[in-house]
């Protein structure tokens, strides 16, 4: 027989999935705005962040309320507190999409330095890591969470590559490009920070499922990479 | 008569204060390393981050354990869940000090662009905001939390000033300075991000005390600024 609390935990999962979709969509739109020089779309992302903030608060309240009403033990309690943490991570990810939109607005009136390839690639990795990390939470899927962790070095490398190219091939060689190139450099860093947030989520999931301290000890996953 | 749970909540406060001290110290040392070109100190910050990570996990476990054992109601429960959030924020702040230390190591062998004034100033603001935000939590002091929020625009402005000066007066005018200037620009952004984390803490404290949604509605505090 399904307990009442199970129904409410299902609703919590649905809310977190929705929060994840908001975050993914914000990342996608922010890079579309950058690629296509769409100021309105960038502004739209900034305005929509309110909805994410509202949902974050609602989820938080639901979690506290669940704990107060059901006084859940071990497994359910850990699921709820992990949900609260992931909720906060997703809100930060959506905030970073706002940061990207703001940087985009700064350069939207100026010509692109070059066709963007690596930044959209990094954005796609970030979006996919968000999706996988949330799915790993909802399904308690440790293997998927480990996959998120294993993708982070790729994101780091791509970010470093973008940084190096912008500094060496643009800013140093042609200083007139610097104000624009700096914005792109920041956007690449923002995307990589999103990936870092997804690894936080993945670590929380692994910790929740295994109650084992993988957090801060990624080397313990070495054999799985 | 003091309840058992009160004693344990006191210990939680002490732990969070300790976590705050770690974070403050890491910020201070990272800027000392930058100012004085001390590679060893920068490396020391990176190594010490393990201690912060360990304390974060211990605090998290204590919080879950407190909830499971005492099944606290309303006020205590909200205090504990807020403690968990603040704990995560402090761990991120210490991580950002590591980011600063890593940027410092990149430029430690090269001469300083100029005597650093604004970056240490921004670091001092960040450190003070960390201290105030944690004190506001421990003492449930809303006025102090609002003071943290009111300082954020100053940090934003200083960050923008540093950004503008580095791009316009250094990178564009003398591209040979660009690789170093970019690192300083990132460090300024890191410091400002620390300030953002302290405003998250302050908002959590206000929310905890007032159970009023100030979060994401800073305009409600306008009259206090």
C-alpha cells in the first residue's frame, strides 16, 4: 500500500524535475540569444528568473513542511534534505543563465568576433549534465550520477581552450577585440560553473544513495571513468 | 530548563562559526598570497580546503541526525535547515578562495601590474560580509542581515570599476599585460561572488527569522538601505 508520504515525495520529484527543466531552458535560451544576437530573448531570460525563484521557495517550503508533518526517518529524510540542496543548486544554475544573458546584452550590438563553435558546445555539455544529474536524483541512479562526474574534466578542458584562444588569438593580437572577447571569456567560465553545480548535485545523489562520502573524493570513482 | 536539543543546537552554531572562520581566513590568505607573490601560501590554501570539506560534511550529518533524533518542530527545524544551507554557502566561499589561489599561482612569477588597492579593498568587504552574515545567523539578527544586503551594491560597483580599469587602461592600451590582467579581472569577479554568497546567507537568515519572503525581493528592504 502506498503511504501518503510517498505521494508527496513523488510530487517533490516532479517539482525538482520542473526546476531542472527551467534551468536547462534558461541555459539553452541564453546561448541562442548570444549566437543570434537577440537582445529581447536575453531580456526575457532575466525576466523569467522570477519564476525559478518562486518555484525554489515553494519547493523549500514543501520540504520543510514534509519533514514537520511526517517526521520521516533515515531514507526519506535524506531524500528530502538532498532535494533541498539540489533545489538550491538549480536556482544557482538559472542565475548563471541570467549572468550569461547580461553579458550577451553587453555585446549584442557589436559584431560577433567569429562564428561561435566551442561556447555552444560547452553549453550543450552543461545542459546535458543538468539533465543527467536531475534524472540521477529522481531515479536514485548512481551510475548516471557518476557519468555526470566523469564529464566534468571535458568541460574544464573546453573552458581552458576557449580562454586560451580568446586571450592569445584575439585580445593580445588585436586589442580592439578585448572588450568583446572578455565577455565571451566570462560566458565560457559561467558555463563551466554550471557544470560544477551539476557535479555537486551528482555528489549529493551518490551520497544520498550510498551514504558514502564520495563528495570531495572523486578519486574513489577512478575505476568507473 | 535547557532541553537536550538546545545544547546540540548551540554546538551547531559553534560549528557554523568555525566554518565561517575557515572561509574568512581562506579569503584573507588568498589575497595576501596575491599581494605578496607567495606561491607557497597559495598552495597552502588549496591544501587546507580539505578541512573545510570535511567540516561541511560533518555539519550536514549533524543536522540530519538532529532532525531524525529530535523531530524538531517549526522554529528549531527551520534553524537546522537554514544551517544546512548556510553550511553549503560557506563551503562554496572557501572553494572560491581556492579559485583565487589558483589564479594567483598563474601570475605569481610575473611582476604585479601595479600596486593592488581595489582588489584588497573588495576582499576586505567580502570578508566582513562573511563575518556579518554568519553573526546574523547565530544571533538571529535581522538588522545585521539587512546590513549585509545593503553592502552588496558597493561590492558590485567596485568589481565593475576594477573590470573597467583592467580592460581599458591595461588590456586595450598594452596587450602585453592581458594575460596577467585577465587573472586579476577573474579574481575581482570571484570576490564579488563571495559577496553574493553572503547575501544568500543573509536572505536565508531573514527568511528564517521573519518567515517572510525577502529572498528574491530585495526591494522590500529598500527603506532600510
